C-alpha cells in the first residue's frame, strides 16, 4: 500500500509538471499569435495603402486615398496635403482636414515657420511630441525632388504617439504617394491636352 | 459554418483593411458603405455581427444602430462601433444608441479579433 501511495505521488508530480509546461507553452503561443496578428495588421495596412494609391488615375481619388490612410491607419484628423509650385519656392494646399485651410493655403519654403522650415529641409520630420503645431512632415518625392508633401498636425486622442508601422506608412506615402499623385496629374494633363 | 459579419464604413481603405485582417476561412464578410444600406442589409442578410463606422453619409452609425435595434429581426445582432471618436461623450452616445461594443481607429488588429472571438466564439 505504501508503494502504491508513493507511485501515485510520483505520477501526480509528473502530471503537475507536464501541466505547468503546457500552460507555459500556451502562454508563449498566445503571445506569438498576438505578434503574428499585429504583424498581419501592419502588412494589411501597407498593402491596402498601396492598393488605394495605385488603383486610380483620378487625382481627387488619389488625394482622398492619402487622407484616408492618415485618418484611418495613422490616426489623425488634422492634416494638409500640399503640392510644390512650379518654381519650387512654395507649397500650395490642395486638400486638408481639421485645419484652417486659409491659413495654410500657401507655405513659402524656408519662411522661418515650422512648416516652411520643414519644407526647406525636405526630409521626413517627426515632432518629438505629438503636438498640434506639426506632428509630422512627409515629403513626397519623384526622381529625387519633392513634388508634394503631407503635414500632420496632431493625433487622435486615443492614439498616444506614432508607432513603427506609421513610419513605414510614411515611407510608403513618400514614394508611392508621390508616384500616384504624379501619374494622376500627368493623366489629367494628357486628358485635357 | 462560417459566422457572417457585415462591415460598414464609407471608407474603402477601412473596408479593405478589415477584409484583409479578418480570416475569410472563419468569417463570411459583406459590406455596406452607409448607415442606410447597413440597416437594409442587416434585415435581409441577418449577419451574426455588425462592425460599423460612426461618421457616414445618409445615416450615421448611431442612427443605424438605433434602427437595427428597433427592428424585431435584427434586435439582438451584436454591433461593434468602429470610430475615430474616442471621447467619453461619443462612447456614451454609442452605447445609448444600442451598440454592444466600441473600438477606436486606428484599429488595433488583435483587439478587434479578440472582440470578434468574444461575440462570435472561437473558430
């Protein structure tokens, strides 16, 4: 009887250890699943953005697609989309959301203001804090020159700060957004020639 | 049998993103682009869950939610509102309109999937 009790005790210990191992593995797999799901969302964001930018040559639709990416995927309802003037001296507002369009209608490059200075530098600018003045400046480039830009002024309250996927979206907008805008503008010019 | 989800948003970007994130081997997805269409499709298709934007043309998500709740055939369908408006008063209005749950944009994929599993069960 003593040996039966000992055997039962050993078996229980083995089973307990196995359960602990399985629980630990379960937690690890759940964490890994969450990582994969997040990665999936990130890839979905990038793919959807690319699709939306390039599925049309209608300039208005391209601009709307850029706005939708910023609103729904990045998380901001305060932005301006600018196009560079022919002389390269200024940026003209072509569409906006949640900002004073009159105030931002023309930005002179290097005018000393936050936006003008960012435009003069011609590089991606990310504010150290997500403030209303300028959260991000995203230059859109074709053949090495800036043809347009997106300025983001503040994030939605529930979005604390920009995340790694947002920077990847900015990279995508910087190149593919530029190409989509350029092609849609070229298409417009050809159509109306 | 696949669970049916009605996705409602006037943004094609959001609809595409939701369709990409949600596993089509588990869910059957249909879409609507405004509140009016959402109410009609909810009555006709009887989805297992509705994922609905708030700010939309013709009829807002809040109004559509009330209409869906008022209809006998759709009264019990879980409705998750998806919106940029995360302020307390908007959340409160969402629940007052009859929504079952609320998530804010930009959508957190794992959070969305977790809520779907809660309302529709595991696959």
